[in-house]
């Protein structure tokens, strides 16, 4: 890293935001904790089946790793935060598309309901 200047805080902002998100996902993966994505899924289905619990744990791990990698990349590469945002959208949409293939015949909430459930969990309401 070069010398600190007025733009340095703005270059660190994506790394800090992504690092905080990675931490938020990762802390729910500790033993005895309910993974973040499982918490979101349980808002709509409190009796989540074991296969979905395992899936949500792995998905939480995937997001945690992705966000941590994005945080590290944004420290060393200009504009990596922007690309991490684009990649996050692709990961989110791609997972939503693949989920029915992993669990055929199972109904999942629509996008707007899933976002409301996520917001309620992030706010501590669930």
C-alpha cells in the first residue's frame, strides 16, 4: 500500500463493508449457532427439514467465503468492491435458480418475500 491520502478511506470502505458482512455470516457458523441463511429460511418455514438445514449451512459458508475473498481483493485491487457486488448479485440469482433442482417439488418463497424475511432477521425480528 502506498502513502495515506484523502482518498484512502474511500478505498477502504468496500473492504470494511465486505469484511463486516463476511463476519456477520461467519459468526453464525460457530458450533451451537443457527446459520444466518437458515434463520432467514425459518421465518417462512419454522420446521425446516434436515436436508435444507445442511444446505443453508453450506450456503452460509459459501457467502462467508465469497464476502471475505471480496474484502481481501478490494484491499489490493481497485474496483474489486464493484465486481464483488456484481458477483454477489449473480451468486444470489444463480442460487435461486439452482435451489429447485436440489429440492424438486418443494416450494420456496418469492423474491420479495425472501427479501422481507432477510430484512426481518437482520433487524433482529426473527
